[in-house]
């Protein structure tokens, strides 16, 4: 599923990036290495790795944000 999210052109870029983080981590790369390879911060890698470990694929999807919905 993660690889299909990375490859699909219709995937949201944020979901594709989160999938890449998980895949790179699964390949055994350290947090700093994943961050460097993807051009993101180590904090971003930590957040998405943790969410994936806690909630699997559901953890990579956007959560509703507090406040008044845009519309």
C-alpha cells in the first residue's frame, strides 16, 4: 500500500512523503539519514514514524484540525 501511494500520481504529496518516510525507515535508515535523503527535518521523520508505529496506515492520514472548518 505504501509503495502504491508513493507511485500514484493522484496521491496527495503529503501522503506520498509520509509513505516515503516509512519505507526509508523500514529499509533500516536512521532518522537523520531519512531526513537528509528526503530534504525534511528530523522532527518530521520522528512524528510520522511514531504515528505509523502507533496506528499503522491510519496514522499517515490527515486528522481533522480544531477550529471552524473552512468552506
